[in-house]
């Protein structure tokens, strides 16, 4: 989990000045789920309609209660979130209206402060995300022809190089 000293950490110079990082609360569930839906709509055009619905149901069942790391604005409104499990980033999503503002990078840097050798997987078809992670210092370590649920969406496995 997140060390106490990092919970409300102010982020580096590349992030919006008023952005804060904090742990999620139960009351963040609806907003987090909306960020996920909007981000998937904006970036995951490769998903079939059927798979998007099925994945949405799966995510809706666990995401609102998951222990997330949030990037929030000055009003405490979540703009993005990250889920890390034992050094593996399971999820990173940013509200599309905030794309390009350093929020995803701030979340990743926050995770790397705790897990310098953090790993993640990214959908191969999400070329923008692949480029983002590579710019953040992640390197390709492998490839899977299907996602973790066996769907036909190839994954690129990545690890952060120190």
C-alpha cells in the first residue's frame, strides 16, 4: 500500500501545480468508474462491443472498492487513478478531459517511488499507452497473444528500468 508520508504528496514540476495524490475512499467509487468508462471509450477502440460490455461488468464489480491511488484536483475531484498490486501496476486511467496534463505521469512516478522496478501490461493495440510507458522508462519484457481473461487482445509486458 501507500506509505503514510506519500498519501497526500505534492507532485513534481511536470504535474499541474494543484494536483494531489491520495488513497481512494469508498465515496470515490462512482467517479472512479466514470473515469474508467470515459478513458476506455477514448482509448480502447479495438474492443468489441460485447467485450466492452463484459469487461465493464467485471470492472464495475471490483473497481469502486479497490485500494486505488488517486490524482485529485484542488476540489478533491479524482482526475485519474492507479491500482498497484505487489509492484505490478494493474491499472492506470486518466479522465480524457485531462489527457496530456501530466496526471498519468505523476501517478506513475508516485508508484515508482514505492516500487522502482514496477511492472505493467498494456494492450498492444493501445499504441498511445505503449508510447507513454516507454517514455516513462518502461521496457518491453514479453508479449502475450491474449489478455488476462483469454480475450484476443495481445498484451505487451513491461518493466521499469532503473
